């Protein structure tokens, strides 16, 4: 159960945003649901229910927050200029933990990615979205992503679009990720429901872990 919970947190916050030079200060709200063809896993995922994440962005910095009785409280802070990432987790049974790392994309990583432009379209929040189909193979495990991207929102990327280099231009407002975890297929659906320009306190983007958190 602990491994599944850690995996869920990792998946949900692999959707964390990395702000680049053209995105102004603001707040992005996204809803996420998870399901599985494995009945036992699906029951557990249904207990988590719909996840709401809120991302605060200011220039090259972002902070994504989520809270759920099953997975606990998670905060991810990224400096898009230095590519530094801090993740704070307060999870049931694990307590307050943090991890920090550099977000880097190598040529070897890009070789594991296949991107195909699709023909379907969607409209989310008034934006016309273009479909991209992505396949990633890492450590023998395949993950597929279906992204619907607008080219009208530039300068802020999710970790998924960041790892695609310059092969995809724009921001995904709707995304479906399919992967296999411990023999069970898991599907994560994400949709941006609100984008609001507002002033964000710079203290929210500190990369210094609070004293109450222990390194994981």
C-alpha cells in the first residue's frame, strides 16, 4: 500500500508546472481522476476520488499544492531558471518528508520518446486544443500520453512537455496518461478548469525545506 501511495503522489505531481519566460503571475487549477482495469487497484483509486491541484506561477517559478485524506498534503516548488525542484510531503503513516533535485532532460531521454500529431480537437476554457500522442519507454516500462495543447498559452510547461524538448509547442489543458504499475494498468485524466492572473507572494517559491520536514 505504501508503494502505491508513493507512486500516486509521484504521478499526480509529475504534472507540476515549470514556468518559463513568457508566463505572467497567476493561478492554474486542474482536476485529476485516476482509474484502473484492475478491480482491487480501482477500489483504492476510487477512495482517493477527484484530485484538485492548484499551481501558482511567477515568472520562472511555480508552486503546486494538493491535499487529500488518502495521499496527504503535497507541495512541489520549481525554479524553472535553475531547474531546481523541492517536493514537500505530509502523508499518512510517513509524516513530513521532502525531496530535492535538478530537473534535467538529456539526449538519451529524448531518444526514448515518440511523438505523433493527432487529428482530434478539444475546446477547454475557450481554447482550441491540438492533439498529440506521446509514447515513452523508460527502464522497460511504457507510458503513453494523449495531450490536447493550446499554442495560445506560451512560457509555462508541465514536466511532461518540458521533457519533450521543442517537439511540442504550447500548454496542455487536457491530458490522459496510461501506464502499468505493479501489473495493473492505471489511467490518469487531467483537465485545467481555471486560469487566473493574479499577484503571487514570492515567499511561496522558497526552495529551502521547512524545519519540520525530514529528507526522504
